């Protein structure tokens, strides 16, 4: 059953593709193919058997719906997948398939490859947002505006300083996510109990070859340590929250009685089915909805950290769906706020009118210098 009517409004087609069934199976088959090649290179299985496995993985047609039903019964995708592959292989190659690996190796490695792809997509939209906000902040650094604390008029600020704070929060969150992904999204290859048993002492060499072939950093087995996944989840939630901060402010500034800034006018977006005069902040709605959903998803990963011994029951199995949802939400929020940042309409007359009505003067303190300081504290656009 398709759920696009529910999921697509909150995310992007590109991020849905990163976590869809086709991508999941592609990564699973790549794991089995490259594992066989790595083990053949280390003399653990025959070269002919490895190439038979790789050829099958490259050409086999699989029905995701049927596999999903079998995985629901078995408890993991790897069990029915490996069984199907073995039935399609000659006897010698069938015996060599999945040698020294376990289901969790497959599941975790699929997930970390999807995490890396998802982070790269996010980075692009976050860079768009940060770049557009930096330009706006500099343009309005000296524009006096009323500052607001506790939702009440306070003292004047440079309007650009408010924008620079949005930009800095988003840029910092993006950098935090990069660090967490680089450290935590690494190869998982440990075998049945995480000891790399049955590999004639060549497990480390096999892992190094497998990691290189899959484009992942090599690592010792981490199946019993889930802090890396929790860290990535928390960093995603912080990204979503930083985008939500910008969305909250833009939606407040767009209120009829304020009118200082509003989302760009886009045909088909922000209208009302009942009130033709309305111009709703629909992009902000996407980001704020994501910010409401994200904390609960992260809490689930944190709850799974006290896992049981060498392989937990229920905890790590909850990570994949939660992380996928966090990436989907982050993608929707990032794309929405990139569009807003690139087309944000700022009404200087309304800014001046609201400042005059509040009556605190026009002294914006060191707003200009603080704006530039925030914008130059990190590279523009994001650097690798």
C-alpha cells in the first residue's frame, strides 16, 4: 500500500528514494557481493564462487512485497534474502554466500549507507539556506527593527542580526550532523556474536576490503554499541529544530498585524480551501511539524542504548525506521526553508512602522558587528 499521500507532503522525492525498498535491497545485495569478493581476495572462498555470487546479486529480480512478508515472519530481511540467493546459486557458491556474516551486519550496513546518502542530500539544501540567509543578513544588518523578547516588544536590533542567528543555528547544526555521520556511519561486520569467527584470522582484512568496496570507513564491530546511531538521530533533530526556529520566526513576522517578512509567493502554495484572501506560511508549517515529531523519534533511540549483551532485543531493530523518518522530516524541512530563504520577502516599511509604534528609538547597539561575526565564524558555503 502506497502512503505517499501521507509521507510526501512532509519530505522530498529524493529522500524517499534513499530509504525506499529498491535502495534497501540494492545495499543488501551490494553487501553480499562485496563480502564474497573480499573473502575471495583473502583466500577464504573460491574466486569462481565469489563471481557467481556477485553476478547473481547484480542481476536478480526481487519482489519487495514478498520479501517484506517473509522478513516479518523471520524477524530480519537478511534471512529470506540469503535463502533466496542460495536457492539460485550452484552448491559451492551457495555455501560460500554470507560467510562469517550475520543478519545484523547486513541491516546495519544498509542503514549506514543510507545515512551517508541522506546526509549528502540534506547538506545541499542546508547550504542553500545558509547561503541565502547570509546574503539577507548582510543586506539588512543596519536596518533598525524592534526586537522582541517573551513575545513582547523589547529594544531595537538590526533586522539582519535576527537572520544571522537563524543562519548560525542552521550552519552549526549541519556541521554537527556531518561529524556524527562521519564517526557513526561506519561498516558493521562482526559475525554471529561480534567476534569475526570462522574467517581463519582474516576478519580484519576482509572488513577493510569490504569497507573500501562499499565506500564506508572501516571499524571494529559496533553491533553492541548504539551510541553512534543515537548521536546521528540527535544531530538530525537539532538540524530540524534549527530549521524550525527560522520557521517559527518567519511565521510570526508574517502575521497580519506584523507583516515584516513573509514566504515567497508561489502559485499553488499557501492558499486556503475556504478563504481566498489568505496567504498561509505553508513552508514554515512543514518545518514546524517536523520539529514537533523529531524529539519523540530520538527518544526511542536513546531508550534502546542499554542493549542486552552482544545483540539487543528490540532496541536496535527500532533504529532503522526512526532514523529513516528523521531523515525524511529533515529533508522536507530543509527544502522548505531553502525555498523560503531564497525568496523571503522583507517589508522594510512594516519594519519601520512597527519600530516607530513601539517607540524605543533606533539604537541597534553592535548589531552590525555581531551579524558579521556570526556569518564569518564558519565557512560559506559549507566546506568539506
